[in-house]
């Protein structure tokens, strides 16, 4: 399990690096360039899915209660102290954004996408650090 999580963390790092390269894009650029928009949406989605997969692996390994939703994965990790409770609650909201990316992509406002790019990418790095600390124990 540890090696699988480490591999997911490495991929997450790659995806966040790619997303970081798009931080300077304006909403107008993203609206005009459908390929750019698609790339941003996809890398956000798979970054969030890496976090979901990692959470599911830990929950399974630890024998924790089965989550009913992806959002609940983060809540369970917070309850068990694997990630801080406050961060778990905040990051659970990002997981909800993944559902928009996958199921209601036509409703995503470009401004919200830009806002997420500019203000929330660091959450992935925080999550990765918390998981790395968990793996050291």
C-alpha cells in the first residue's frame, strides 16, 4: 500500500506542477481557448482523484468506516487525525468540485476555475505533506 500511495503522490506532484504553469491565465484566455480550458479541468480532476484514491487506500488499510461519498473520505481522514480536521473540512469542499468537473462540467464558470487555480493549488501540497507524515509513522 505504501508504494502505491507514494506513486500517487508523485503523480499528484506532476499534475500540480502542470496546473501551476496555468496560474497566470486570465478568464478571458481560458474562455477563448477550449483546449486550455479542457487541460485545466482535466488536470484538476485527476489531481483530486489522486487524493480520493489515496484516502480510500488509507481507509481500507486502517479498516476505517466505509465512506458514503468522496467528500466523506476527507472527513474520515480528519476524524482519525491522518490529516488535520480543519483542513479535512476545507479540502472536502474541493472534492465536491471534482464532482462538478466530472458530472456537471457544462456548469463550471471559468472565473471559478481561475479562482481555484490561483488560490487553492497549495491545498494539494498540504495534503501530500500530511500523507507523507502519515506514511512515516
